[in-house]
């Protein structure tokens, strides 16, 4: 079994804008380089060079990739979209559909445009490789994909779920790099259909859980803080929480604000429905006095829409909540964007220079998890990269078991889709937890993350695989966190780089 490399981002010394049109794609300098995840699935030996990120139309960008085999042959069909953050609409043989672009300032992920306006089995506007196509040592393969990207976007990070994510790369003007065979012209781009997935951050504190995208904010207020047991009268300590909510409503909300009460599953259904409505009305009344004329719509859901489909004390506590949801005011044109720092390192290490390691528990016994990087991308996004290795004896261990571990139920932080690698949470000194970025949606509906997938991934003795997930970033003044990887021992005081 070959050793997996650390996640690598290798900036080119030659800017894209200075690349000569006479340069052949095989010789084009790399803007950044990623490596295969080290698993024995035909991608382990892959070196992925991003050799172009070019504005191919006013609202489109074409990315170009050079796939090299450092060791064994690499199957090109392995670069299709196994699972996207939200859906998998492509024909499975559309090979380059697995590459995506992260636009952090707009908090969106762009997947290759579709040639067909279809929900499933659409052809993507990307390179096609037959099922037998391969890259072999000394004979690299070239691939491309075209994405709808707003004209005002000037840089993008490039990712692939079996390799990780580059630092943001500048978009070059049209005609500054060598074109690859089959790249679309303006007419083909105009006839294609975009696939853009918005993202949402998720964090949980003692009093409030927050889910927010650029379009919507959902504040889930802990009713154990707002109310006494089985009561609908606000407590004295509820005032500070509601003042913070009111401030956000006054400064960010547009249109109606929804106030919805929820209970846990203990007790009579009808009683819980009534209790949830009375609690929602109490919050509505208090907020009305703090936010003025903003319309507040009130509703009770009882136990019908749990935040967590589990019955532990921690899960039930999270289900007892009043949600305040509103659409955000659009950002003014020309508003300053959060700068995206350039990473100083692609590996996280402690002061002693060692990589933090966790040990597998229960069904994950025999595995070790090395935290290769915990790198801040912006004020709201960071990337966590983990190498899982089978360090013990015994048979194969399925990575999917981590998503079903008892820790998930206790921490109540996983969101729906069990085959994504998002069974991880960060915690700061104030005990606020930060969870993976996901697609927006109600708490009771499965969502997806921008991450590796665990489907069909298992490790035998001596094997290893590297996986990554984009996380909600703590505030900038938080420089270290505890890392809780479900099914593993915790990692304490891990520094955040970048």
C-alpha cells in the first residue's frame, strides 16, 4: 500500500496571465497541485495539476487539469461526481464532473454546468473519458470543466472530494492559456445550465444554535434557557438572549420573521403542540417590544419536526427550541469582502511539531486519525483534513461507522446524510461547537457537506486514506480548538493555521 501524501497546495511561480499561448498543455505550469487520497481505488497515485482557471465567457470560467500517475495507473472515470453537496445530477460517466470551485466571498460552490436541464443523468459541460481511459506514468491526461461564475468573482479555490482543496487561485482573462480539445465555445456555454450550491454555517452555543447562509438566518433558541420546565413564561435570564436576537432582526432582516416553537417527543402530542405554540407566542411578544414594526409570524410544531432524530437527553434538549428565521437584507453593491488569507502551511502541528492523532473507539477500534490540517480559509470557513489509517490487526473497518457512532447521538451535531464525511465538530473555550458547512435546509431534512464521502470506503491492516471537510470557522480571535471526531478520542487544544 502506497503512503498517502499530506494535502498539498503548490502555488505556481508563473502567473496564469503570463503563460504563453504557445505553451502546450502538457508543459503548462501548475497553478496548484493536489494529490490522490492514498486509497486503493485507482486514484491513489494521482497528481492533479490545475493548469488553468480562465474566464471563458463573461459569466463562465473554464478550469483545466493535468492528471499524472506518479506510480500506478490512474482511472480517469474516477473523477466523476460520486456525491455533490446537494445532489448528483450527472451521468456517472461524465468524468470531470467531480471537480468543483469554491467561491467563499459568495459562500457558494460551483459544479460543472449541465448540457441538459435534467435532475439526473445530465451530461456535464466537461471532459468525457471512456470507462477504460487511464493516465499512466509518463503519459498524463488532460481534462477540463466549465462553470457558471459571476463576472465580479476574481479568484476561486479548486477542489475534488478525493484530493482536498487548493488555496484561492486568480481567474485569468480569456485567451491566456492553451485550450484543451473539446472546450466549449460561447454558444455552447450560453446553451448550458448552471449548477450552483449555496452554503450555510452551523454552530451551537449554550443558549442559541445558529444556521446562516447569505440569504437566510435561523436562530434556534434553547427553551431550557428561555422557560422553566413545562412553562411558557419567559425567565429573567431569557432577556439577554432575546436582546441579541432582536439586534440581528433589526439590522439584517427583510420581510416577515417566523417564530416557530418545538418540543421534544416526551408527553402527549396534543399537549406538546399547544406548549410549543404558547412558547412561540411568548417569544413573539417579547421580540415585538424590541424590534418595533417588523412583522412576526408565529407557529407551533410540537414534536413533529425534531432537530435531531434521537432520544438521548442531549438530543431531546436540542429539540426543545424556538426558531426565529428571517431572510437577510441583500449586501450593498461594492460591499467589502472578507480577505482570504494565504495558508502558511498545509499541515497542522502542535508546538512540538507533531501531528495531532486520535484513536478509534468501539466499531472504529484499530484505526488512527491524524489531523493533517486545520486551516482557516476565511472568517467563516476552514478546512479540516484527516488521514485515517488502520494501525491494528483484524479485518477491514468501514469508515461509514463513524457517522453512526454513539458520540453522534450524544453531541447532536450530525445532519442527515450518513455517507458524507461530516461527523466532526470543533469546540472553543466557551463551549461553542462549530460544525461542517452544509447545504441550506430545515433541520429535519438531510443535507450535504462539501467533503469527502465514506461510501464504500473501508480500511484493512496497513491501509490508509485521506479525507477532508469544510467547516464553520470560529471567530478570528479563536486560535485553537478541541477537535471531536465521532468514534475517536478527542484532540485538545489544536491550533488553527492560516
